[in-house]
């Protein structure tokens, strides 16, 4: 199975999946944007399905990987969302 990405090309511009973005913002609002505390919060939220009922599997389908295998892409996405105005 090919890994999914939280990033998509729309009109020639790379954009973040809006649900993935909202999940990250939800976690930042709860915990702040300092790593690894934010990562711990993302895992907690996913494990308890606190954001729109989404768990690990659903988030992975949107490109948010909380396992070590895809964490680099997740960090890239988190950093981009945290930098949004």
C-alpha cells in the first residue's frame, strides 16, 4: 500500500488536507506547538478519538502518521500548519 500524504496539489499549489490541518490546530490549541509534547497530544487525541471521532487509522488515511515510519512527513506538516497566520 502506498503511503498517503496530507499534502495535495490544487491549482498548481501544494496545499494541506483541511481535516489534517484542523486536527493539528486542535492539538496545538490543547497543548501548544512544542515538540515532543505536541506529538504526545496528537497521539492522545487520536487514541481517544477526541477530534471528530478520528483515530489512528483515519488520520493515517489523511496523511497524518503517528508511527515512526512516517513521522518525518507528519513533522513537516505540523511545522507548516504551526507557521500559518
